[in-house]
């Protein structure tokens, strides 16, 4: 029986329908006010425990008990994460990892993290019970009480476990700090930097409409990961005066002159401004009421609730092989100017080089040489520097980027031989073996790992073994695979891996880099055809001075540093690769339902970019299709194949709340409107 059939003759709505309607109305009207309704506060460094002493002290002690000394800077680097994840992040710091390996004869594993965390919990609880780490920071009780009088609900989120948080809350309550809800790191499956602790608090506060409530929520924290909690769903405020980044301890702070302490506080504020993705960076909670007043004004005027909305409301998502849609935190990192010879900027360069080496496990054997310009600049630099002028390069080619390498080699006067494949056929190690056997004059092989003309994945590890067996040198164009697909210098022999900032690491374009075997680089003096593209000269200069030879793209470098930090926070290669693989599956499945077939079989399809056959319809024209999809917020890429008409859709980048599914929906709508659906 239909709803209409069940209506009485007088039009009375049945009770169950009335109840459902009232429930929906209640949901729709929940949290529709244009004012801040919720503030979520961190503990250490934000509301109590100045300079985040309590956990930092224990991390150092736990590692010492395990047989490894770490310093306070190493202990503090991942601050804000849940404590077990924090311990794991410490073991991944290159300096700690090296000392661990030297001490124990192996790299740290999850079992080590679990054992240390088992010691951490009781040690931290004992410290919190015996110390005054719950002492509130200046203004906390007054500001929080004032917000609660104004009707704002207060929540607490923390990287501590619940048992630790309860100790801190009990101490805070004795000083007048009584939040309305609290959530610890071990109460959610996915802690910071995700929003789940914020969401759990809203649930405990009785929120029905989460989307509306997030619009009215402010997250406040003193760490990069904590201030980013909830992005891009809520407002975010970073506090810098008592943060983890100021000094190693309260004792150290008391030993500094006022001028020295002010300089440390300034550096803390700059770090949070550059890296946290916060909408506001303030000294401490005493500045928070003014921020809330400004947010209320923006909400009342109907302004975007977050910087993501404000900056990206008219943006489209880039479903291309690069550049990509990058995070707001990465964009914000470009808002500061840097001196190209300044020690602070040089430390950013050093950190990037170190982390890029770590991604391929190449710290012991390779060097990272960054270079200004697009990825092609770095490819040319690698060929020009590493291949002697009398060298001979073998290039297996199954797409436009392989062809570009061959053109570069010939342009530079290097002898070049190609093995030519169809655009849907992967390179085969047997063909490389045959070519090397037949022509002993070949000195180098240049392989494109992921050929984005079609999205094909070439067998890097197998080809590398063939090249090594013949005593030749391998140069890998990993432009569209580095950071998402495994490249391990310990098991895959290569002289160089070339990549760039604007690909799988999700930085802005403008900087390339080459991971070069140290032994090979040391023999390259005088090889290069170009001064500006000479990797050897760039490396020697950086080793001597820590600086770039010529003016670097400072804003791009700073943003790339922020992008790599987010990459590591996400979970590194495993997590990034899994996200892209899921995007790829969702894309291919969704397009298949629209009748659009992918060009490559699954076995050789890289999860980076997918080529689709164009619809077989006289009404289809790529330009019209492209513009219509763009109008719906997504930029696709034309096909790059020579034999059939195609278009390409990328799987990389920050794809927003709706993700790749939104792009599939947009494509379906456009094809229907064009009457070109398969």
C-alpha cells in the first residue's frame, strides 16, 4: 500500500509519517545558527602543561629504558600524535633509525613500538600523578568559563590515553576547568590528524547534524598535527606561546633572557603559521575570544567557514598527471617569504633531501640533489651528468615520456638506442637483456617507471636486475611513481631515480630532484653539457655551503616540505599508494558503469592515471566534453595516444569530500546531456 493510499479521507497523515517528518525537520534545523557553538581544546601546551613537558620527558625515558638514547628534539618532533603513533614516528626519524640499527643490528619494527608503548603508559601515568602537569596556563579557566556562559560547548581532544586524560581533567577541575566533553586518542580508531576525536565529542554533546555543527566548531591546539585536526571541516586555531616548539622544558625557558624567549616564541609562531594549516595563529587562549568574535562576524556575513572553502570555492579539482590539487596546508606554506641563503631555509632543504632519501631507503648509498624547474629539467640533468659524452643509452619506449628521454639523449649528443613497444605493452626484461647482449657499447639504460601517456606500469625491479647483471647503469624516470609505488635502493640497483615536487608527494610544481648513487655521482665531474643542470656541481656546492647554487624557488621548496610532512603523517608510501589504488578502482568501476572502457588491462595499469576510450558517438567532442566537466568542478586531461581517441583521468591529489566518485558522477551527467553515453 502506498503512502497516498494510507491517508484518511480528511488528509490526516499517519502517525509514523508524522514522526519521521518531525525527526527530519529536527535534523535539518540542528546547528543552523551562524555563531560558534563548539570549541575543541588540546591539553598539553594549549590549556595546561607549559611547553608540553609531560610527554616529552617520558618519551626520552622510555627509549633510554629500551637501550637507545634520543634527544629532546627527536622526542618532540611528532608531538600531537597519539602516543603509540608518536613512538613509531620517532623510530622513523632518520637519525634515530640509524642509531637503532647500529645498536640492535636491524631496523625498528612494530614489535619494538608495542614494547615501548607498554612501558610508556605506566611511566606517563606515574609522572602525571606525581607532578603538576595539570596546572592551567594563564587565562584558561577564565576564557573557558566565559565561553561556556555564552553557550559555547567545550570539548577536549588529546594524544594521551583515556586513563592519562582523566588525571589531567581531575587536576583541571580543581582549578575551575570543566569541559563539557572529552575524547582521548585511544577512544577512536583513527586519531589525529583526522577529525574523529572532534566528531566523537560532538556526538557526546548530542549533535544531530554533523555537517552543520562542524561549521560552528573551532579546534585549538599547539602542534601541527593537532591544529590540523578536523581539516577541512572546521575552523582551526594554533596557539604558539606555550607550545611544543618553543623550548625543551620549563626549566630551559626559565634560564633564557626575555629576548631569547621571545625569539623562541616567534619561531614557534612561524612554524605553526607555515605548517599547521590553521586559520588563525595566536599567542594563547587569552586571544581566543577575539578570534571567535571575528569568526562569528564571518559566519553572520555568510563567509566561507574555512580557508579551504574561501580559497577553493571557485577552484576545480585537477584530475591530471600533474600539477595536482594540493592541500590548503601546502598552499599556506607558500605565504611566507624566505631568504635563499638563510639558515632556516637551508634547514628546510636539508630536511627535504633527507626525507626523500629515506622514502627509497637510500640514505646509506645515495645522495639527493634537488634542482629548480620542472621534472624534465631534472631528467635532462640526470642524462647530461651521469652519461659520459662517449656513453650510449638504451631507452625502452612505450609512450611520450620515454620518447622525450630519447630526444634529450640525442639532443645532448649521447648515442641513443630505443626498443619500441605499442602504447599498451609494458617493457619486458627479456628485450632489455637481448639488447644489452647484442650491443656491449651500451653503458646506461633509461627506464620510465610509470609511463603516464597511457598509465602503464613498467617492471622496474626486474629490468634493474637485468641491467645490474650486465654491469650497466640504470636511470629511472619515476616522475609519476615516486612516493606511491615502491622503489627500494636496497633491492633495486639504480644509479639515479628522477622525480619532482608536483606528483605523488602532492607538492606544487617547480622543483625536481635526483636520487643519485654516491659512487656514481663522485665520478661525474665535467660530464655535464650545462652549468645550471650539472648535478655534480649542485651537489658539491650544497655539501660545502648547505645552499643552492642559484636562486631556488623558495616558496615551492617550503610548500614541498609541508607536503612531505603531510605524506609522512598520512602513513608514507603504503598509505599514499593505497589511497591512489582505491581511487583507481573507484574510477575504473564507475566509468565502466557509464560504459567507458579503460585502455589498459588491470595487470599493467598503474594507480596514477587511467586512459579511457572516448565514447563511440558522433555527438562526442573532447573539447565540449572537457569544458562541461570543468564547469562541474573537475579538470580532465586529453589523451596522449597516437592510434585511438582517448581521454585521461588522474588518481592523485587532494580530491575533496566527494573524491573520485564526484568526478565519475560529473562525467556521467555530461555524457547524458551530450547524448553521447555509451
